[in-house]
C-alpha cells in the first residue's frame, strides 16, 4: 500500500493535514490459534481511506522537550473502495512542565473510537491495541486488548473499538550534554 499527506499551517504552532491511503492486505496461512475475526479475513482485503487532522505543537524542541504542549485530533474514513470500511476518531494531548532541578513533568492523554461502516469489514488490525514503550509500559507490544474464544477454544486477541490511556512522567536529566534522561512514570488505560 501507500499514501500521501498534505499539511498547511493555519494558526501559530497549528497545522491542518489531509491524507489519502490505499492498502491491500493479503492474509494467508492463518493458524487455528488465531481469532475467528482473523480467519474470516483470509484472502485479500482492500482499505481506501482519507484522514484529516489538526495538530498543535508548542514544544521548545522535538527531542527531550522541557516545556510546551502537543495536541492533535484526527478523523479517518475508510470505505472509498474495497471491502474494509470504518470511521476512526482519535484525540491526544501532552503537556511538558519544568519542575525542580531541571526535571520535567510530562502529562499525556489519548483516546480513540472506531465504528464499522454498514456492509463493510472492520479488521482486527484497524482496531485498537495498547502495550509497549509508547503506550502502556509493563505490557508487551500491543498485548492489551479484548480477547475472545475462537472456534478452536483458544483465547485470542481481537482488538478494541475504543481505548483511553493516561501517562504521567518525571524526566530526570542524567547526562544533560548527551541528552540522556531517566524516567519515573505511571501509565494507566484500557481497550474496550
């Protein structure tokens, strides 16, 4: 697959974006341990979608910021062709606040909702999963999601239609010149 995106500054620190993507997913050799929703997708699945987003970024720098914020909202509509069709809504906010002794507090929240279009398919790989270093640390990558018993009696991850996550971090500079920081964090959230 592939895609393209155009962005344009609309206000100070704010960009509006619109993009199109086209993806052909060929699912083969599905094991008996897979979710029934994956078994149902065996074969070629085509996603043709358009995404619009609004992004605000006032961080003082991209790597290890010490102050500012970053926020975004996006809407993706798939179903401009192919068998995959859904509407996906996501919002995210992140705040960087300077604390004592050059430490930085980071407060982050993110949520999303996806709704299947009538008469089309919402594949598991377009649903929500959490887990891993950039979402819910302590869980393996994308290992936090709803599960269901498949027709073989095996518990399988199927992804969620909505999610919410919150992260709080205290970033402590260890080797400031090299940009190395330590992080104390608290993560919470779930996929439904």
